C-alpha cells in the first residue's frame, strides 16, 4: 500500500469482506440446515404415518404423537427459514463478499482509482442492505 488513503480504504474493504464472508457461511448453514431438517422430518412423518406400530416407547410417545410432532417440526422449521429470509441473506452476503474481494484486487493495481473504488464500495453496501431487507429495502 503506497498511500494513507489507500491503506484506509484497504482496511475498510478487508473488514467488510471478512464480515460478509462469515455472513455467507453462517446464512448458508442456517438455510441448508433448516430446510434439510424440515425435509427429513416431513419424509419421516410421511413414512411412519402408514405404520401405526411405530412409536417411541422410551419417550412414551405413541404413533399419532410422533407423527404430529414431526409434522409440527416440519412446519416450524419451514416457517423459520422462510420468514427469516435465510436464503436471501445467504445470497446477498455471497454476492457482496465477491464484490469486495474484487475491489481489493482493484486496489492492488499499480495506479488504482481510489475515488471510483470508494464509490463502488458505497454502492455495494447500499445494494447489500436492499438485498437483505428484500421489499422493505426498496422503500
């Protein structure tokens, strides 16, 4: 880094990149785990629904209680994932992390345009907020 403004911009971009990189991993995990568990619970509930002899004796849960619990779990996980916007947040963080990584590459050129890079950083942060907020971000 040659100049102080360039070092400051590098630090800001690097900090934002780290946050969004971690965010993309966390939201991806939340999205895939939530909907994966919901799918498994739904499939198991469907599979055992036709077999009244299936029950969890060690938990003292009969067939109808088990099917009801699994169906409820499926509904709850799907609602949490859907209303939580996990997929939207995962994708927004992934796109922003990639853009920030590319901005750092722009800073490494021999004569980077700091004004343009700073403007792009502000644009990307605003677009990220709008993506995370969904329809609310458009107001």
